[in-house]
C-alpha cells in the first residue's frame, strides 16, 4: 500500500473510491455512474513500469506523469502550437546561445506544501543525469554527464541556469525541456524518502512529489491509477476532484462500460465499436490527430535481417492501404516516414505498397529465394495482434514464415531495449515537439557497442549504425536557418525510409468515446500532451 503521509485524510477518501472500483473489477462490471466530481477513464495501462519521471518512457506512464508533475517548459491545452514556461516565469538566452537562465514563478508549491524553487529545478535535472535511466538521453545530449552536471546545471542569483556544451539550437533545447523527463520533483520530499543515496529512486516508482494539477494516490499494476486534484495548481483547480484510470485491456469490456455509464471515457475501442456507438445519443466520439507511429524494425545483429535487401523486401510485403481501409479505418492512416505528418518538417511521401514480386526479387538477391523463418514480437493489445497477423499473411506470400509472440508493454519494452528481438512491431511517439526528437532516435547512433546501452535510441536497439546518417542528424540539429533545417530533415527521412532497418506503417488518429455530459477532455498530438485537468461533467 502507498504511504499515506501528510495528506492521509484526503488520500483515505480517494482510496475508498479506488477500493470500491477495485472490488468491482473482481465482482464484474460496475453498475453505477461515477460521482459528478470524479473522472473515470478505461484504458489499457499494462505498459506502466514506473511513475518516476526520471525513468518513465512508456506511453501510459508518460500520460500519468503529465497529470502529476509540472515541467520546466510546457504546452498549455488552449494552444499546443506555442511553447511556454511551466514552473518558470521567464527565461533569458545568452548571446552565444549556450546558457539559458530561468526565473521561477512566485507562489508555486508542491503537493507537500514546499515551495517550487530553482534548487528543485536543478536537483530534478541533475537527478535525471545521475540516475541515467532510459529517457535520460533527452537531456544528456546537451553534453551533461554525471561528472559535469553539477557545474553545468546550477543556481545563480536565484535562477536555474543550464549550460549547453554542444552546438544545439536554443529552440531545440527549450523543446526538449518540455519532455516528461524534465518534470520538476520536490527535492526535499524526495530526499526525505531516499534510500542509500538513490535520490528517491525506489520511492518515486509508486509515489509522487510534484506540483502538477493532480497528485498520485494509488497505482496498482494492471488495476488502476488514482489521482486527486491539486486545488492550488498554478492554472487553477482542475474541473474534477479525482481522476481514476482503470486498466481494462479488452475493448469489448470498455464498450460495455461506456454504454452502461460505468465510466466517463473509453480510450481503446476498435473502429467497428466506435462506428456502432455513433448513433447512441448518450455518448459522443472525439477524434484527435496524434503523432504516434506504428512501425516494424529488424535487429541488424540478426543473420538474416541484417541484410538491407531483406528489410527492403519486408517494406514491400505490407498491405498498408488494405489495413488502413479496413480494420484500422478511422484510427490510423498510412505514413512511412519517421516524423509524423501534420507537424513542421513532416515528410508525407509513401513510396511503398504491397508488391510481392518485387519483394521476391529482393529476397533472391539477398540469398533467400525461398524465404525464411522469423520471430515477430508485438504488444498484446489491439490493434497490434491484428496488424501482426495481417503482416504475417503478406510475408508468407514471399515465403517468409513469421511466428508471432505477443506481450504486455512492461515485458516487451525491456526485451526490446536489451536487443533480444528479431523482428518487432512497435509504436513510437515524440518525446518533444521537434523533429530531432524522433530522428535522433530512429537515425542517430554514435556508439553501437552493447556497453553503450543507448536504450532510448531505436537505431541502437536495432544495432544499426550509419556514419553518414549520424552526420546528417547532427548537422540538422545544429542548423540555424529554418528553411535549410527543414530540408535537411526531409533528406534524413527519405534516406532512412530507403536504407534504415524499419518499415514504418501508420500514423495514429485517436477516437475516444465519452459520455455525453463529459466536456473538456484534451488529447494533443503526443502521448503526454493529454489533459485531465480540463475535464468537467
């Protein structure tokens, strides 16, 4: 059980609601509408491994910490095209672009009641670098290491100062500081709960120390996440007093619950379920364009997949349009580049289509005229098994016999990060709103050794390293001219599409089904630009 701490009375009240919900899971579907002051959502959250913002690198975990923590930089729900300050009031960039000084907002407090200070900002960023968990690369790319971060990230004259040693565009740095890994934690509370100098690592997996619109009450793996509102949040109190996310893996169960009014919102219904509910006046469908991509990747350490002609053949053995026009209709569109369409520098060419004869010719050139056997891993939640089965069928047309294994995210992602896959069908969403976020992951691998453990880098996970591509990514990252930088990103995406170890398939369009009385649910383009605080009933 989570430690009750200072807010024991409020926590017990929320735990009472949570306990009732957990009992209902065992007993069967709920038969009562959620209270008017409580927002209850059904979603598959089996991928949550931790709720420590220094470690979270999963879709559902990222969504949860976005409700609990404020960040150094942020996008507000009323205008997600404009990057603004989060816990800071303003910032100043030095003439050489290498140093940024952040002035803090006055009067902000953490859930503990402690004030949010520049020291908390500095501690939070240093903590990420020193713990060196999967998402740390988002800020260590600035040249920060455990050895130098205390010098480069510091407090000066009451301001949080960060110094960049690499030739980064300041705009890119600010965008990166809006990522979940730049969430600001309560230094005093975290250190009070530290064990053997771990900077609160063990404690923050299941507890919160934030200043966001909600505070964590309970996380029970594969059951629920329960949060209570922060009435003093800097943008005003949330529209509901509690937010509860129930783990419901089956879309059919989610449909039944939303139809009966047992939940306020269902996140994982299949397209046919959504279509069937469109005539139901008690619910409504909200459609949001997302930046999430579905892709296949081949481990280049694999004897067969390491042949570039094999991966090229696989790109011609996918019925992209057939899937997008049938069981994925309304929720995914064909997209084959590593940065999503609809965003700056989005490359929207789709040169690949199902072409079995071309694929067979490529396989013959690679030395596999009769095909081969391969293992394909993917998530166990819809639509991944369905996509995997469709791809399995088209691969077989060229003699490739794929065996499919499905798993929860908490099992699949650690395996993938350890390079223990052959062919994987997976998902990816930007960590911040700049093309460098995706292309640094898909294309840039400065050290392909196992010892490097660049687990947040997809190129490294797939043992793929291309020196020319590395140079292209670095040049685009540092380019100051906006038009030139955009063209460089177009070039990177085209080269990656043709030569990389990937077959990028789809870009997501999310359909959420909610009760008619629910208003204000905001689901932005990335997995962590999702806002519960705007919800009212």
